[in-house]
C-alpha cells in the first residue's frame, strides 16, 4: 500500500466489523463463567477450588491453543481456523452442560479453552492487523479488542438473567448456539496478502529471530501478570463481591435501579469493567500510534498495581466495588492492542498470529495461576486476600520488565 493510499484507507472495513462480531460473542460467553461458580458448586457440593481448576484449565488450554491456531491460520487460511475454533468451543460447552463431576467439567474446559483460542485474539487480531493500513493498524487492533470488552459488558448480565429462568445447563447450550451463529459473518474475514519481503521469510526464520531477541522474552514475561489479574477477577470477582462486600442499603442509588443484592452487584461489576475497558482500549489504540508502546504498557501495569493495592487496603463497599471496576476496567485490555501492535511492529505481520500466540501463552499461564490459586487459597484461608496481593506484586514486575524493550523494526531475514 502506497503512503497516499494508506492516508486515505478506511479504518472501518468488512474485516474489522466481522472480527468485532466474532470477538464480541466469543468473549461474552468466556466472561460469564464467573457467574456460574456458585450455582454449579452449590448444586453438586463442589469445593471452590474444583470449579476454579476447570476455569484455570480453560485459560491454560486457551494459551496452548493460541499459537497453534495462529500457525493453523497461516497454513490453512484464517477462516478455516476460525471455523474449527468455533465448533470446538460450541462442542465443549454442550458437553460441559452434561458434566456432573468436577473431573468431567475440567476435562471439557480443555475444549472450551481451545475454542476460545480459535475465535479470540491471536487469529482475529492477526487478520485485522493485516487488513489495516500502517496508519490505522493500532486503532483497528484497539477496536477489535474493545469488541471483546463489549462482550464482557453483556456476557455476565445475560448469564445472570438466563439463570433466573433456566438451569445453568440450558444456558451453556444457548451459548453454544450463539458461538456457531457467529460464523455467519465469516465470509467477510478476508485480509490482503503481506509484503513481498515478509512472504519470503519462513516461519522458522522469524521464530528464531524473535527467540534470540531479549525484547521478545521481556514481552513474554510482562504479559504474565495481565493474564493473572484479568482471569482472577473474571472468575472470582462476582463471588468475592457476593461474599465480602458490605450490604446494599435500601434507598440508595444502586438499590433504586434494581441492584439489591451483592450477587447482582458482582455481575454488574464485571460489566462495568467491560464498559470502562472499551474507552480504555480505544484510548490505548489512539496513543499507540503516537507514543512509545513499551512506556504506555509500563504505565498501564503501574496503574493496575496501584488500583488493586488501594482496593484491598480499604473496606469493601458497594462504592469501592464500583470505583475499582471503573478504574481497573479502563486499564483492563488496553495492553492487548499495544502488545500485539508491538509484536507486529518489531517482527512483521506475516507470522504475527504465531508470534503473538506464543506471547499470549505467557498471559494464559498467568490466567491459569490466577484462577486456580484464587480457588485454592480461598479453600485454605476462607478469603482472597493473599492471592490478591500476589496480583499486585506481579503487576509491578510487569511494569518494570517493559522498560528495557528495544522498540525497533527487525529487518526481514530472507530464507535460504
């Protein structure tokens, strides 16, 4: 694309719209799992750690599947990879609806996690990134990421509403149907080819170049805390608020709009995080093409660290839950367009899906630990305080490790 064409290239394209729809539905379902924690555990008498392990396995499978689906998309085409991901996702949900033991539920969450990988960040962002001009790429990645946040806005309340009229098993089947239905927009997911120099590079050349680069290692390490914090909050925050938040007083603002229980507040908190994240992610996309991505990432992780520390240091009240949700939400997925954009900027677009997928595996290792450790520590100590402070520490670590990254474009290495 010439510089003149890039300046006039539209930001909103059919690829971006289709990618946003798939991400919205995929993430709406994924973000709702915390709402099912108490109903499922109470129905079968499971320990909190048993359900938490299922969600932790889901996050780990998502991380393992991300580079696999990225490589699959680069070999088989993006659309075929997305179809496989959606079908595996839906099948995992249906099979989970028949699970009556923790082991069965945990096993089928492997399938759900792999399905999320095929319909989530790695594949979708790679297509959106290739379809966008250099001028619009940062913002296009942010819009696609924000669509995932929009899914989070609706996912938890929809799940809560459906649970009031049907059993959780039927909700799972309903969600499976929605995942398959999202494939109707797939014909629009067609990105133009990458540059000639990038086509001449083999995947092995690019991977070796990235693995030898300390900056890639730092990005990998830094993304760990993002996964830890996001997965812990998504899986445990509704239960955390239900059990530890002070009462919602009659006559107050929340009570007057129908939020009368801490259980309802927990679901709304997840939605508020999603709403705030839409604005935060779009702002990150805007800033990503104007300022250093590594310094923006360091600032986001610092902000998360401060917000989480302040929240746990003071009494948990409905007001503090709302304030925390808005503040953390504004920093929630703002890391994704910056991290994926940084990978594309340094190592190119040809194998962005695979390279970002490997980095995202670190994110999901953090997710696994955050979800599982949350349930395990709760069963041991009866609260989430210790695991919360671990999240504060890893957030500070991520803020530091982004600072030495060398933010420059690697030259193409032509395969022999």
